[in-house]
């Protein structure tokens, strides 16, 4: 019998107990994360700039999220897999949002979905939750539209952010990502909510922390200022590939005897 995945309700119960979250986009790295003890994985639409070579997340579509979400699910057994709803998948109407969420869950086997936005996104969250699909909210910097609207700078408007957070909680979100929210404001929001906050660049007082896999493993130069690298996979991979290339050129691989 297959091992049961961590449910959204179990994540909500972790309120007040710090836990790690990391993005994952494919089968092997999802497996590595789960083996390392990380049991909440986010299939972020950040796959656009980290995996697909786009300048940002806006070009990512539902098919991309279906493909990568399913790969992450196949690489894990117990982890709760949150799948991002990409730009254009939920903005038009509640009906469109529910349709997109159902499609993502059906085609990926994921555990929940995540969508961006504060007060204006609360009706979308309520509709998806009404369709019995757990939803993680996301306020602060909203990467899908930041380049078109408020930009990527730190968010400090306490009253507006608190209103956003409370609206998403009331709509039924089981957790909320706080991206680039002033650390003092993030601490106030975390204390005010009964559901976990998942911080990224929002200080140490959030209930959980999430980072992009490629930033954690040091796969790209110039990560965001709030990132801490825990490995230097770029050097390890480059050195390994260089050794392979030299072995082929030097006729050392494959062996001749």
C-alpha cells in the first residue's frame, strides 16, 4: 500500500514549529529533497527562469506546471506537493480558477495549489477550496506581475498586507507565502494568523522558510541577497563534466582493454 502523503491539514497544524520548504521541478531532485527530510515541496512557476530559460515566471503555462508537477510527484512518496497556478490560470473568474486547479491536481497528482494575490484573490481561493482542493496563498512580492505593477522591492505597507493575509485565511488558505515582506510586518502577520506563514526574504519569524532549489545548491551566480547557499553544485557539476570531457579527448574513456 502506498504511503500516505502529508495533508494540508497537517501542515496547518505545524503553526509555530519551524519547518523547511524547497522548490522542486523534476523527479531526481524531488527525491533528494524528500530523502533529506524536506516533506513540503513547491513546484514553483519559478521553473520558468530556473529551468526553462525564461527571464521570469510570466511565460509559464498550465502544461509546463502539469509536466513538472507530475515529475515531482513521481519522485516522492510522502511529501506534500504544492503546485503553482501560473499567470493566466485563475485571474479571469472563479470558474476559470477552479477549472485550472482541478486540471493541475488531476494531471499531476499534487497535494494542493498555490496562487498569488491578496484581497482580490480571496474569492478565487474560496472557490477552489469549495471544490475541495487545498490552497496556499501568496502575498508580498508577486513575481508573476511584479514587473508590470509594484516591482520586486521589499513590501512594507503593514495595514494592506495584514488585510491581505487575513482575507486569504478567511477564504480558506491552509498557509500563506510571504515574499519580500518587511521582517517586522511579517512577524506581526505570523502572530496574527492561525495558519502558517512561509517566508522567503521575509525574516526569521515566519513559521516556515522556502528557498529555490537552485539557490540552496549554488547552481547559479548572483542569487537574491536573502539566500544562503548550502552547497556549490555548480562547481561540482562543472568539474565532473570537465573530467569526463578530458577523459574522452585523452582516450581514457571508455577503457580500451
